[in-house]
């Protein structure tokens, strides 16, 4: 089973830029989008992508945030949000349960310039970590979480670690929080297969030709319950695919 995750930075814009053709070339069984910025009725899907069963969690605020899951196989269950009012208005979490695992698609809040939203971000991270463990316990299945986690975990995950120290997404607090998530029983699948691979990024600023110069950040992840990692065959970053300031990332499960 091939799983792909992509922050599309507006699904309508991405589709107009040819995202459908690029994604279908990867032939995913399940496709997770973040930052859809749309409700399903606003999106004209191509015939091919429309063939996937699709599930959406849109933000209350129009044109903002949002997540969606597209799947060839119908999930056993699909549910939105984490059940916490203060975190459940922006469409940032959607979960699909399959026979052998639970998939969580997430678009983590950005702590913003000057880290002005860092306190909220820390609350979010704790709530999300607890949500993942709750799913493992109640569904009695391993969990796969994917999406834009809005953190570059280690210095190897960012092109310019020194100049970005304590920038949003590379603060000590955010990095330590992601470490806690992994320590709670999860594996960063890309680093499992590529522990020393540098210059492997999934987001680039639109400014100053950052993408062409590969001045980027690795913000997009597939995390898996530790007991599932032996069933992950590959973990990839598809930097060749354009259409957003992020590129797709993926794993293949055996």
C-alpha cells in the first residue's frame, strides 16, 4: 500500500497547476492533502482523482487550513478532529481507520513570526500526541500519522540551521516536542531509512529562488508506530513534483 502526503497550499490552485497528473503518476493507494483551503463542493476534481473515495475536514474560516484524505479502498471509519473544542475549528486533523492500521492526516499550526503562537502550538502538540496514543489504545492497531508537522526536527532537516535558530518551526521547544512524540512510541520513517541524508527537504520559500537552490526545510513527515516500522518498505520525498511550496512525501507499507 502506497501512502502519499502533500501540503498543496490550496487544492484548487494546485489542481490548476497540474497536480492531478503528477500525483497519479505516483499511483498512491491513499493520498493525504493538507492546507486544502476549500470545501469539497468548491473543488472540481478530475475524473481520475474523483475515482478515489474522498473525505474532507474543512476549517470554519473560509479559504483557510483544511485537510482531506483520498483513498482507493473505503476506510472502515473516518472521523474529523481530536474532540477538543479549542483545537477543532481549523480542519487540521482527519483520521481514517483501515483493517490493519489507523491513518491520521495532520496540518500542525505554525507558531508564527516571533513565536507569538508558540504557547498554543505546545498545547496542540501535547493534545495531538495524546490523540495518537489514544487511537493506539482504543483501536488496538498501530498508527500512521502524516502531514505538514511545521517543524524541522534536527539540524540536518534545514538548510541554514544557524540563521534560523529559534525561528518558527525550528525553535528549541518545537524540536523538543517532536522528539517527545517520537519517544512516545513512533518512528520518523524517512530518517529510519535515510539517517544521514542531508539536503532532503519538503518545503521551500517562494522567495529568492529558494527551491532552485534547494534552500529548504523538511517539514513533512510520515511517523509510524514503532511496531509497524518493519512493515514500511520505503520512505521518499518527491522533490521533483511542483505545484506548491511543499512537495509530496510518501511511504510504502508491506
